[in-house]
C-alpha cells in the first residue's frame, strides 16, 4: 500500500474509492504520568509521551490501511493526521485520506 500526503502519485492514473480513516485513544500509565509531571519542574522532552504518540499514530495508520485494503485500494492519497486531548494524559490520534485504485 502506497501512502502519500499528495493528491497524486507520479506516473499513476487514480480512481477514487472514498475516504478512509483510523483512530485510537491512548494514555500512559499513572506511574509514567507522575514522572512526566515531575519533568515539568526541570524541563526537557517527555519521552514516554513521545512513545505513546508514536504508537498511537502507528496504530491509527494501520487501521486506516486495513480499511483501505478492504475496499481494494492500491494507495491512500491526501493523508492527514489530527490529534486532540480527550482527558488529562490521554490523546486521540486520527488519520484520514482518500483510498484510490490504479487504473
């Protein structure tokens, strides 16, 4: 499956199949959350939250690709990511795009 943020794929004529999406809501465990809270006192990167968001993006992308595969897609174009805070230390990650088939 080809995944791109552009509207086209060089050298390919595309047939649009429809929108596809994937999402997940993730959180870190309470111990890691307390550690991250303490980190705000001294500053620096919140590595556990980075890991959480990377995992969330990967899972959301996997779900989007599975949806596109069920439609018979060869690629997904115009991919975009969005995230939102759902509650303290929990975030939703959504990815969406347009499933296409090569003509």
